[in-house]
């Protein structure tokens, strides 16, 4: 391959709770844009390569045909999904499938994710976990629609990070711009949607109850080498680069990169706020030039 860096264009997903705040990252859409899947290898919902000899190929196709670029990763489907979310209204209260549920239902994949807060209004909040101590108490509070007694409401600030293991009851609320990293899965069980129930957004109350981990235990974040988070599924770190500097990520299998602020270059490629690219496993030592803030996610070797 002539260039071991592939730049990507996102798959766009309009949402009733979306807005137009992703324009600051060079992403515009005539409807209310809720999600930009900036690195997605899901068939039919894939990001598109924007450079070199593979321009206009989907990441799904590229992953299938060029596994060496990804350290010959064993998954048949690209294993990570990176999104930008514009939360112009409250999102539904939901939970993602646990490993146990996924194992019992082979057409469903577990889904652990994290949120990195890129931007926020004053006094913004999220739903992060719940207060029920037993499954019986959880069911009673849900059946009575006693959301105030059930939900943990947590204040958030710019640059905060929240780890959301599968089975965690959660919801983003209005006024947030989020970078979301997750296992590749598009399965969500909605518990409550503020009365906005529409045909294409059904509630999945029984499935949600089955998957909600009870009681909720606040995840303990593990860090290696200054990372923001190390987990069994993915790791994430942030680079604040000034001037010319060399980096070594030889402990990663490949790198997913999102430019959160600034401009400059990587090797011979110009990059700026909103640039999204993947660095293949043969080129994990690279040089940055410029005033840049880059969020990098990866799977460790």
C-alpha cells in the first residue's frame, strides 16, 4: 500500500433528537443530524474511504479484503464503531445487551461503549446507572414509572469520560456533543422515551429488564501508559501536540484517530478539526506537526 493512512467520510444518521452542531467538525446535513458514524465497518452503514487508491471503497469492504492492515484481526466484522452524537434533546433511556444475553441470542451482539464529552451546555447531565438494589425493586420502579427514584442523574463537563459496560442503564441528555466509542453492534433496548414512542422507535421493556445489571456498580477505570481508559474491548487516549513530535503506538493493532481541535499534518497529510483517519498496523510510529488535539482509540496487541 502506498499510504498506510486511510481518511474516512462518515455514514450519517438523522434523529428526532439531533441538531446541526456537528457542522463544527465539517459535517452538515439538511435534517436534524443525530449521529455521524465516523468510523464504521457495518455493512450498509459503513464509512467511506476518501483518499489514495482505495477512495470510495467502504471500510466494510476494505476490512474484508485487507486484513493485514488491521493486524489480521480475528473478527469477521470490523470490531469497533466510532460516532459523533449531537444531542439537541434527551435521548431514550436504554441498555445494551450483556455478554450472557448475547451468548443466548446468537443474532444479538453485546455492546460496551464509552462517551467522551466534546462540548456541552451549562449544567448538562446524563443518566448513568440506577438506584435499585434488587431486580424486584427495579421492576417495581419501572412498572410504576417512578423514574426519579430509579435513575442516577449525573452532571457532566467538557472533556469528561464515562465508561458504559453492557448492561448499564444509561441515556445522554440535551446539550451535549459526544464522541462515542463502542463495540460494533447496533442493538439497543429502549426502556423509556419520554412519551415520544414512534413506530420506528419501539420500547423493549422486557429485554431491557433482562439486561440491566442490578445493582449498578460504578465502573472503575483502568489506565495504562497515560491512557484515558484501558478495557478488554478497546483503549482510548488523547494527544495534545504542539510543534513537531514523534509518537510510538507499537502496542496497538491499528489506530483510529479523530482530530478534536486544531490543525497541522501527519506525515505528508494535512489534518484539521474533524479529520478522521485510521493508521494501519505497519506504521504505528508517526510524526505530527502543528497545534492539534487528537483522540486515538485502538485495540491492544
